[in-house]
């Protein structure tokens, strides 16, 4: 389906599927260019990195900015940002590379 067909399509379900497809492609393309570890090869902290399914950010401001950018590019409000709380992770016994990082994902 072309963008022209999408804009003028009267089948709501089809247009929603197309929008989801666009968002997934934009998200995947963005993630593909990010580092895959929180630490650089020189021992510095990457401010943004990915585990392949989420975009992890060192600050809430950065996570919100990336989420807003993805929503703006796609014209949808599909992305969300959350926090891997160190206290909660400690209680649940799941402290890992993600602990203490903000992350962006989408539905």
C-alpha cells in the first residue's frame, strides 16, 4: 500500500494496521543503529543503548524526548517510557543491566 492509498483508505482496520507497520519500521530502524551495551568499549556509559526490543536511556528527559520523537515521526502516540527502579528490582531479585535506566517501548 502506498502512502497515497493509506491517506485515502476508508477501511479503518487496514489503516490502523498500516500505521502499526510504519511505527514498527521506524522503531526497528532507530534501534538498529544504537549500541547494544550500556558501556562503551572505552569504559564510558552510553547515554542511549538497546537490548533489541527497548531503547534504554540514562535520564527521563532523554527517554521522553525519544518517545515524543518516535510519536511525532509516525503521527501516532504509540510509544511509552518507563523506569527500571533499582529498589523494585532489588526486592524482586532481578537486578541486571537494565536496572536504573529509563526505557522506551511501544504497543
